[in-house]
């Protein structure tokens, strides 16, 4: 569970230790709290930007990068639906990535 908490924290906050949650990797060198999508306090950030905004294409691209394309259709549909349900593009990418790292194919 600790590694999954760390992965989710890294996707949300970047490479930072979030003092309020106790999760994350790295150090929170600039102090302050961590908020979803706020990575200015991190020592490193994930900078992936999909080549499309279409949910199926985004999920396909993430599946290729994170699971070598092995992601099953059921998981693809769940992640695609979650992506479509979020209006904010950056938040949708974070949610899709978080869901992707919870799949058995990621591990």
C-alpha cells in the first residue's frame, strides 16, 4: 500500500514529501502543504502530455507507456469513463494515470 500511496502522491504533487499526508517520495524543500495538481513545491514533476485529448487515445497512450500495451479492455473502459467525467484536462490526466498505476498490468 505504501508504494501505491507514494505513486498517487507523485502523480498529484510531484516528487515531494507531503507533510500533512506523510505520503510521497523526495523532500518538500519549499515548505507548505500539498494540493492536487500543485507541484511548485516539488523537487521534480511528471511532465507527460498526451498527444490527444480523446479519452480512448489518452488511455491507449498511457497503456502503452505504463503497461506495454497489456491493459485489458475492462480497465481501459473504466479509465476512459473516469477521464471523460472530469472537466479539467490536467485533473483528468492525473486521475487516468492514478487509475492506470492501480491495475495489475502496471505491476
